């Protein structure tokens, strides 16, 4: 029997600083066996999308280096955690097992089953919060249930919950050897997280993954951007947001670390409120485990989404960025070529899919899940439902974004559209966001042939708006 050890199971908490479970394990005095399990088999767990897996590979590589620099070692397995974790714990003689909590229904159920299995082995299992400012059950409405509106939720969180200061990283870790009787540990590359044939992510920008990259990005944002965040954050043509979403999703930085670093400034207050939306989304997912596939507002179960042959042609056009509306197409191409999309653009394309095309929000949620490097079950589902009008604190049904006006307002110089739709680069600003309105001579001078080098709009805005409002009327009749 090996010497006793502590097992640290990493999940969406891929850092060493402000890591409560790692700190508890290190304080136990036992050597640590650090493990990551790529689990796409446990019942109900949603397998990550392709872009998220690519980003995960970078996050794990950074954590591997960080642990090694402190004397630790990260091991990898692939398969059902429900089977693998107890097997490793038994083989390694792990007296204590530590992990950070997750909050979807399937994840919670898995943790309950694992704790029971480990207790039956006579082992102690500990889990705690490493990803939120407060646990979902700590912030409840006056009626005793989950909040359904963001503003009172954020007020209650800020007034009632004082998150403790971030924890320092352990200076040195003592690594336990991989036990001989456990399933064979894999090299990270054997997890096959990154695409190869074809390598569709070859053009993705370097994410500067890991907690060092997260700290660098936060520092640059706080030093140079946060002051004007409230006024510039919706500009598509500017680097005016934090770009911390993937770092947060993979746990390379904690919200406590962000709040601790943020200066007292109006721009910072607005930024922290966006962090509050992340908390609110997780709060909603905890209370509504089916948030990613069922309408939060059941009235929308009768919404007349299109599912005919015409809709089946429109959906691929939306995915490819070939709708004929430049700001929509630029956003969808940004997503496909970089794995990221600006938040304002996410709202515009979601509104276009659900209201201009009357296609079910779940189609868009699924596409984002597979193509976003920061795809997060709570944020993705809550945001899509918010735009579609069926979610918590949702945008009113009559808010139907005009893609032309959105482009003119948030890409006023056309830099965003020109970057992602280069075939439109020669158009003057007067018609860049509505090329179908350009005179033939202007199109010719720009080398643009509508219907050939760039599509005509797949739906007329005024017609689409009327049709959407009629659909909402049918739902409420």
C-alpha cells in the first residue's frame, strides 16, 4: 500500500493562486496527487465544444507548467470520473480528496455520487467554491427562492456577501507518485484536445492562457481601459473590454482576484456589474438545471419558431456569416476564425437569429457552445434566453435589433466590418452597413457584385420585424 496522500481533482479551476481546495490539500501535510479527468461519459454531463477543447488544451498546459515550478505534477485521465476517481483514490491510498464545486444539475449529481462512493471506501472528500463570489444558495430573494431579475440580485450579493480576500499560491508542493495499480496516466497530448486534420484552429490568436496570462490581461485592462469601459464597451471596433471570459471560465483567475484588484472607479463599477451577470447566470443554472434546453418562461413553449425548408437554409447562412447584413456577418465570421465574439455582437446575432429569422434560440446556443472558446453553460444559456425574450430579466419581446443601426452605432467607422468582411472594404461608410442600398456605380467601384461576391439580405428587416411581432402576438393570444 502506498504512503497516504491527498488527491486534488482539477476541473474548471486551472490555477494555483486563490484556489481554496489546493490550499486545503497543501495544508494537510500530505503529498499531493494532482489529477485532471477529461470526462465526456458521466451521465448528463455536456461534452465541451470543439473551440472550448482547443482552449482547454492551452489552459492545462499552463497549469502543468505552474504546478511543476512548485514541485507538483499534473496527471491526466480520459473517461468517466465516477469510475476513475474512486479507482485512483484507492490505488493511491488517498486519505483526502479535494475538488472545486460546479453548479449544473448533472455536475452536482455526479459530486454527490462520488462523495458517497469515497465515503464507502473510508475516505474523506471535500469540495468548496472556487469560481463564484457567493454560492447560489447564499443569495436568495425575499420570497426564499432564486432571483429572477438581475438588479435586486446584484444588490443583494454586494450588500450581504463579503468575499474573503484571495488566497496566495502554495510556495512548494510535494508530489505523490502515480500509483502502480491505477489506470495508466496519460500525457496531455493524448487527450487529443486540439484539432489536427484539419486544424481549423490554426488561425486562432494566441490566448495567452493560464493564470499568468489572466493576470497580465487584467492588469492591462485596469491600467489602460477600465476608465472608459462604461462608454466604450459596446464599440465593436475597439479593444474596450476585459477579454477575461475564457480565463474566468477555465478558472485561470477568480472573481475574488478581479474584485480585489479593481480600483474604485465608475468604469470599474460597470465592469464589476458585468461580473455580476456571470454570477446571476450561474445562480439561474443552479435553480434551473434545464436552462440550456428549456424555456425559462414556459409561455414561450408555444412560440411559433420556423422549422420549414426555408429556415433550414437560413440557419447555415447565419452560421457562415452570409446573411447579407454586414455587422451580423462580420460577427459570425469573427467567431469562426477566432473562437471569440464581442458581447454586443453576440446580442445582435442572437436577436437576428431568433427574431429576424424566427429560428429557435437553442440552435444558436448549440452553435455558440461548439464555436466559442469561452463557452460556459450558464452564461451561454442565460444570455441566449435573455435575447430571445424567454429568459430571466429578459429583453422585452418588442426589442428587435436593427442590424443596420447597430452597425452604424457601434462600428461607426466600419473597422469591424472591414476586418471580417474584406469584400466590403471598398464601400464608403454611407452604405457599408447596407450595401444593397448602394448605387450600382458605387458597387462597381468597390468591386462588389451583390448575390455573387456578397449575398443580398436573406430577409427584409421591416418584414422580419412585423413577422416577429405577429409571432409574439400569436404566442400571447
